[in-house]
């Protein structure tokens, strides 16, 4: 598969580049939009949890705590929103010309990754502002991001292919993303949660990824090795299954779309 | 007589079945049964044959015309060649790269400029970014768009769309070009230019398949015309 995508790498680059241009052309503030989504989420949560509810969630300053969670979450949710209808939106290409179809959902994940990198600058500014001391454990952020990308790509591959057959998927996307948000530790931390509930939440790979991203950067905590290996193995397995599924149904895309 | 080594495309007893309905019309039970039994020659309710036992070959440097009424199966043949869909029975063998001329404007994004669309469309039909860069001047010159090349294509007329699309396809490095019902949109001069360019392309050893309702155009351009009706080849003319 990597060979197949590598062969069509120019197409992937062009698709991602095109999407990036289209998204921000004829818009006044352009790429600042990439920052606005996680930023407004952070502001809202900070307001709600420090002024309205006054809950003690974490020793970390709230703006940092929420932004660090909103960042990977925005990457995941915006990938899903754009990538799931990507195959059906390119109806005219899919019925006319051959190229590896997974490039379409993948290109939206790539664009979301670029947005993520831009929005990360804001996290760096917050870290400097709050004088958080960075440790070597921050490097964990990179492998965590890698499995987040693979996981996101697997989910979008599976759902975008299913959407070619059943448009119910697209209709359910908003709802699905909303539910998924509440079972991901964006506006809470699983630190103080009861162990039984923790195990249930860990069924969602995002729980492990988002929680640890925040811990390794803001608290300088280490990621538990065996947990990391286990989650990586699960994510890779999901990826393999989702790719097999995609490969199997892809041949009839043009006939059923 | 042409030898088999010069065959770039071979259809062998190709049958293609289509359903008249959406997937949601099918029952899951039937799908599962089909999974085990495989696709037979039998038609179920709501299905029809888009192609019936189609066999032909295409040789290097040949320009083949497909002629037939709407719904005869011409576009299905192009889709099979482009590997967009697969035959129900029989086989399609392609030796080389295929570049279809996507319907006027279909591959273009309205918000992108002409030049940007050259890159998008060019990579879609299999060119490398590097190759497009080196051919960019030629493509723009051929398209006759001049100063409009940096304008978003949503402001183009349909003639300009066509010229740009045609210019990209003619500069591709594919071995088989598929051109569907398209030359009729441009003005007379541009048509002549395309005809000339197509003749040049076949001289280079590439093969062209042209679909059209215009019999005069086909006779002028092609070496061979295949007549299709209701999914079957009903005649051939040299």
C-alpha cells in the first residue's frame, strides 16, 4: 500500500495543496482559521470551568490544559468532517479515472495535520507565557502524534468507503464526532477517575493519545512503555483491517457511488 | 497485419452488468448469497447488461472511433479501459498508461486558476509535478488562454474550459488517450488544431479512442470505427 501511495505521491501533494488553497482563498483571515477552532474551544472551556462551574480539574493553568487537549482533538474531528464525504464529493473523478482512492481521504488528513502544526505555534506561545519547564519527555509527543495520524487515517478510510454505499454515514458524522468528544479527555483528565471507568475509556484510542500528549508536554511525565506498545499494536491492527476493507470495496466504487 | 506485441488494449468477451437501483435497494441476504456463489450470467430483477460479449483490440498508433446512440455502452467501455470499473465476466488487458479526458470541467476546481488546475488535472492523469513544470509553457500556449491563465476557472466560458482540458491531455505521456464527446464544443480553428495534434500523437505510437456522435469527424480522424448498439458490437468500418 505504501508503495501504491508513494507511486502517486505527487497526486497526494497536489490534492492536499489544492484543498489548502481552496479552504483559505477568498477568506479574509486565511490560515488564522486553523488556530481559531482550538483557541475558541479553549476560551470557552476556560470560561465555563473557571468562572461558571469552578471545578478543580488539574493543577495546570486551564488555558494550557484545554488548549493541549483541543489541539489533537481538532485534528481528529476536522479530518473526519472533511475526509468522510471526500469520496462521494469527488464523484466525477471516481467514475472517470483511476488513482488509489485512499489518496482522497488521506489528503484531508494531511491538510488537518498542516492546520495542526500551525495551531501548535499557539501552544508554544502559551507554554512560554506560563513558564512551563519542558523536559525530555516532551519528545513522546512525536510518536503519539504518529499513532494519532494512523488512527485517524484508518477511521476516515473505513467511514469514507462506507459512505460511498450508505449516505447514512455522512448524516451520522456530526453526531458521531460529538459523542466521541465526550469520551475523549479533552475537557477533563482521566487522572482522578475510578480505575474501572478508566479501563472503559481506554477502549477509545484517543483517550490514551490525548491524555499522554498533555502529560508529556505540560507535566513532563513519561509514557508507560507497555501501554504505548499495546495501543500502537491495536492502532496498527485497526489500520490493517480498515485498509483491507477499503481495498475490497474500492473496486465497485464507480458502480455504486 | 499488426502483431500481438503491438496490442495496447484487448477486450476479451467482456460482459458488464449494472443495477438500475441504489445499493439500499438490494437486500443484504442476496448480497451474502452472491458472495458465495459469485456473479453469474443470470440477471436479477432491476439489472441489465451494459455490455454484452464485447471483444476487440487496439494497436499502437491507432485511432479508434466508437460510434453509437446514447446508452449504447460507449462510456462503459471507456470506464473499463480507465480501470474505474471492472468487467462482470471476461477480461480487459491494458498495456500502458491511460489518460482520459474528463468531461469538460469535471476535473477542475472553480476556485483555482487555470494554471493551478493544470497542476491538479495533470497529476490526476498521471504526470509528475516536475513533468508539468517543464511542459507548462507548451500547455498554456496550446490552450490559447494567454492572460486568463491566472484567472479562477469559474470565470471561464465552456469553450475555455475545453481548451484547457484538451491542452493538458494532449501533453500527457499516456499510451492511450480517451476522448469522450468533446471536440464538438470548441470553435472551428481550435478543432482543427486538436485534430492535428491528435494525428501527431498517433504518429508517436500512442493510441487514441474517440467517442463521438459526429460521423464526419470520426471518418476524418480515425483508422477504424466500431459501431455499438445496446451493449453489443454491431459493426466495424475501416
